[in-house]
């Protein structure tokens, strides 16, 4: 259904806003303990919060006055019990809102408009660019890499209810809506135990089977229908899936080689199961002579593979496509091509997913590799004694000439042993699932060429032969300094004959990962994005000078501060100086369910990325590189912004404030993810603190400093220097810069400083609160001056209204969480033995669930 932008807001108000109020009233009639009274009191509490914050009252004052005015509960457990019921009720309101938005997706979004494949196809035909499209799709693709970062607060059972509820809402099936709401009221949102890495993998495999498999197949089917000649190439599927749960050791130190092998096996079984269901459906239609028996045999083989543990049948991607193409020829030649679309659809899916479903990446931090080097040197296992005393060039030479294969059992440290075992596991997975099952090793905190060559050496020590080394070594550059040094590091590698020979064996393609999250944490919003943009230009130039193709893999999180927001706009805005061979990015936590939670939303968002990458290259109106003058303006803004952010970040109480005022220190106890909050067991520092709890804590404070801090200061400085017109020109002409500003607007739209206004007079932290608030006010003022709008996100009225409604739903949770923190601080400073301490901790943590779920991209 095509929807005009003018009509979208009206559709949203009717299909989401009004229906939310109607269905929300059903909660009050659910036959459960005290739920009717809870719903009535929660409505009163919301109004009480709004009025209280207008009068600059603290959350503690607001809740105390509410309990006194509207209840007769005695102080203590009865009152706390009501607050917990408020949390349970509000959590379910968020689920209802999510389901309504999902159900109304095709009414609100223009599924044939700007950014879709239909729109791209019409522009290609209109501009007669079919030849350019054919050439582009020969080796272009979008790779979505699913990660297990712990910002998905919904348990699997709740995600299933959302899915069913959305379907019922689409049909206006009030009876089932009521049933699902009752089920929701009885279903726990709290996970009693932390999930294991394998549990997290299984949760995401559900999305692969039920969403990405269907959505990707539909996109390829649509393109084959529109451009049958162009889409004949079997070697490129346009869409690839990647997978981190079970392979990402830096992200999760509890991952081991056996986990990696188990997850790869589950991915293999899951995709075979998807094919099996499609083959069974195809069998019901292709009942023709010369075809029926072949499909029956295919079904029999898949059944044996899936359900007979003693089966010796082997299925390969090429063999499967060959069989289906043979069936296709028979159907076309002998049966008038009847139902050939079913065969084409399955072939397209097999081209995308192979027999591996998603490429399992292995990731480890460079510091762990250093530890292994020291261990091997001290025990003279494959490395010479005194290895660490050698120069960097000498150590690189050592790894070029490594011949010994090391038995991991000779290493007594479990984590170090796993580094070799993970490399051996990759080889095993390739033998079972094909090369694309696991063919990338990512190095977190990569800083030097030696970091890369040490991985090259370790791969050889783990049993890989140089000429058969089917693994891409992928550096991850994250901090501002590392991003600035990245081009120099890669040039040193490109000029190394051994590494250059390795790249030649890998098709002369180098994948480089760039991390938004730690860059923002390190340098602030504008500087992080400028540094990544500059790094991409420099890395593209140096790679092209060595006749190499560079592919950028972006480590993007959910919120704008971590590279999220309107992601496709960034790819649509890359100029000629940035390689556009592929688009690769991580899809994390809530972003999986919020942007890719249904087949329609996943199809739409994948299309936006495909369109951005293809149109950017082949359509005359799309590709525009920033001029030198524009880059200088951007650079100046970033430097001023960086200085402002550093003044906040380097404040002696910066991290203490975040720990004190937000739920930061309770993240690890929420049982939402299997990994710890920080990278090692040492004292919490800004360097060791992971970006997710860092950004997420600012989000729950409703201060979001990582999405705007320094923007207002930079814009004001340019205005005072008489250069604001230059900034306006940059905003007008550069889609990249405009997308940055729009994402910053989203961060500010989700701020609510009255929540923590009481901290403004705190003797230790008041200064930090006021710094954040003043920069927020300045950034809002200057951004509106730049855009010419009267309010933030004025150009996106539907999203703006969605944020407003979501923020209103969770205002009670925000208030309760701050109330819990205040009470907890008092007990910590007084009666530490009080049994209420653990109750308040639970109160604080429980609020996080609804707050982050409502934000959809808040961590």
C-alpha cells in the first residue's frame, strides 16, 4: 500500500494512537489481582508525575506525595508493591504500543517510495541505467551482522506474544487481542537466570528463520521479476547475513570453541529446516511427470539430514542449486513454466544463505593476543624466548616465518587455549558448512600492523597452511587515535610481501571494521563521526593505490550515539572518495526487534540499505563528495565539539556521577545478557566500561549527552566567528552532515532534564548536571537555528509523535527508577543492613526493562 507523507501522521494517530487508548483500556478489565485498581492509579500517577516535574519537584517528592494523596497503604512493602505493579503494567503498555506500530507498518511507511527497491527500479529504467545496475550487482551486497549485545530486554516468550498480537491487530481481531493481552499479563518479563551465549544465539536464530529468511527471499524474488537478466548471477546474492553470538569472545568472555561449533551446527540445521519446509510446499504444486520424483527424493534427503542422526547424506550449496535448476528446466520445457516462481524463490534463498545461514565471525581483543604471545615465548612454543624484547619489525618477521603447529592442550590458561581452539573451530566449520560458514577473524582494539600479523601467525600455528588460509583478518579501529592512524597501519601491511600474498589469496579484498560506539565514548558525537569519515577516505585512497578493494564493516549500535538512527542515510551520502563495494553493519539488541522484527519492517529496512548502496553509485543524482571547503568546516566543528566533550569527560567526577545518578552499576545484575558490563575485572574506568552500559545509562537518565554534547558549542563558535552561513551550506549540501544533525535531534528529543533537576544543586555532581543541561539547551537552540525549524524532528512528524507517546508511557518508570536510586543511596549511607536495599535494587533494575524497550534504540 502506497502512503503519502502527508497522510502518514493521520494514519499513525488513527492506527496507533487511538487504538492504543482503546486496547489499553482492556488491561483494566483483565481478571487478575488488583489490576483494575493498578490501571486507574497508574493513570493518576502519570498526571501527578507530569505536574510534579513542571513544579521542579524531585521523583522522591512526587512519589511520596502521590502515595499520601491517593493511597492509604502503610509505608514500606505495601507501597513498594504498588510501584512494582505500576512497572508490570507499564511494561505491558510498551509491548502493546510495539505491537500496534508493527501492525501498522505498511500503512505508515511508503513501501513503494523513496529508498525502496521499487523506487530504485523505476529510476533505473527512467535514467536508462540497466547496464550500470547489472555491473553494480555483480559484486555489491549488504551484510547484516546480528550481535548478542544485551539490550534486548524482552524474553523470547514476550517476543512471541508481540508477534501474535501484531497479526491479530492487523486483522482487528479483538477477541484474540484480548486473549493475547491476558497471556501478556500472566507472562513474566524478568529472566530468573542470565542467558548463556548459546541461549542468545538461539534467540537470534529465531529471527533468521522467521524474519530474515522470508524478507530476503521476497526482495530477491522482486528483483528477479523486475530484472530477470541482471539477476542471473549465482555468485552474488546481494544480501548476506553475519552472526556474532557464539563467535564473539571480546563481546562475551564466556564464549568457548565448543560454543562456536554448537552455534554453527544450529545455524546449519536451521537453514536446512527452512529449505525443507519450502521443498514440502513446492512438492504440493510441482506434481508433474519428470519433476515429482526428483522433488520427493530431495524431500527424503532433507528429512534424513534433519531427523536421522546416522544419515551420511551431504548437502552443498552448489549441488542444491544445480538440482533445482535441473527441475526448473524440466518445468519450463515440458510443463509451460507452471509454478517456476516457487523454484526461483528457493534458488534465490539458497544463494543468500547457503548451508550456513549466517557467517559466524570470530572476534577477540588484541590484548588477549598479546598475553598469548608472552605465554608462547616464555614456554618456547612456536615463538623464540625474548619475543617481547624484539622490535616490532622483528616480531612481524617471526610471524611471517612461523612453521610450527601448536597443540592447544600444551597451554594451561583456558582463555589463551581457546584462541587456538577457536581458529581450529573455524576450519572445522568450513569443512561442514562451506567456507562462508566462518571465514573472518576480527581484532578488537587493533592499533598496529603487528596486531594483524600476530593473528596471521596464530592462524598458522593453529594448523592453517599459508596457501589454504581461508580466513580474512579484519582489524577493528575504535578510538579517535586509532582511527587517525588506521591508514598508516594498513599501508604497512599492504607493503608487507607476506600479508600482500595472503590478500591475493583472498581475492585482493581487505575488510576493515570501524567502531562507532567507542569512538563516541572517546571523542564525542561529532568528532567520532568525523574521524570515521576521514578514516574511510584515507583507507579507501591507500587501498586503491595498492590495487586493493577495501570493504568497510561498521560496528553500529542502536542509538545515534553508537552509529544508529537513520543508518541508510549515511550510506547514501558517501562520496566518490569512500569505497562503496559493500555495506556491512552490525544489528544489535533492540534494533533487531524494532527495525527487523517483522517481515515487512525487515524487508523495508534492508531495501533502504540496498537502495543507498546501489543508487549512490549508479544514479546521477545520488553521489556527491564533500568539497575541500566543506570538509574544513566539518573538521573545525568536530575539533571545537571534541574540546567541549573532553571538558565534560575529563571532569574528575564524570564516571562517578554516571554511577551515582543512573542505573549503571546495576546493569550486570539484570540477567539480560551473559557478558559483564566491563571488559576486565579491574576497577571501572571509562576505557574498560563497555559502550552499551555507558550510552544506555545516559539514556535512562534522559540526558543522552553522547548524542549532542559539543554540537551546540561548536555551532555557536562558528556563528561568533561569522561562519554560520558556511555551516548552513554544509547542512544544505551534505546529506552526511544533515543525517548527523537529524540523528542528534533524535537524541535530544528523548531528553527530559526535569527528571533529574534535583541533582542540579548536589554538592559533588551539581556542576556536571548543569554542564549537560546547558549544552543541551544550547544545542537545541543552535540546531533549530541551523535547520530553520521551530521544534526538534519537525521534518519527521510520525517518528516525533511516536517518541512523545513512548516517553509518556515510561515517565512513571523513569520516576520510580530515580526514586529507587534515591532511597538506595540513603540506605547505603545509613542502614546498610536493611533488607530494603535489595528491594530497591530490584525496583531500579525492573524499571530498566520498560525504559529501554520503549526507547527502541536507546542502548
